[in-house]
């Protein structure tokens, strides 16, 4: 894998037990540290999984009631 790699994971942990979710999330965190510059895009309906991944995650950019609250970043040329 190179620094220009993007890894997309769509609800991979959906049917996993919480112990296995934590294990999977720790693997992803280790990859993120090991392969600097690599981008990970994860989707989940499991709030507890997101709290494990980013315990200090702010509400900006999160979805409330099916609507995007506020984007966390802007694309170039915006």
C-alpha cells in the first residue's frame, strides 16, 4: 500500500460482537499509524464504534436526525 491509497470500509462491523468491533477498530488505527498519508473512510451506524475510533470527536460534521449538521472541512475551490 502506498501513501496515496484510500481504504473504504462500509459498515464492516455491523454484525460483529462488541469485542470483535474493538479488535477491528484497533487494527484500523494501527494501519493508520503504520501507513502515514493513507486515508481511511469508514461508515457506521454504531455510535460506540465511532467513540472507540475517535473518543474526542466533535459534533461538527455529524449527522443528526438524518441531516448533516455542518461539514468539518471544505473541498478546494469552495
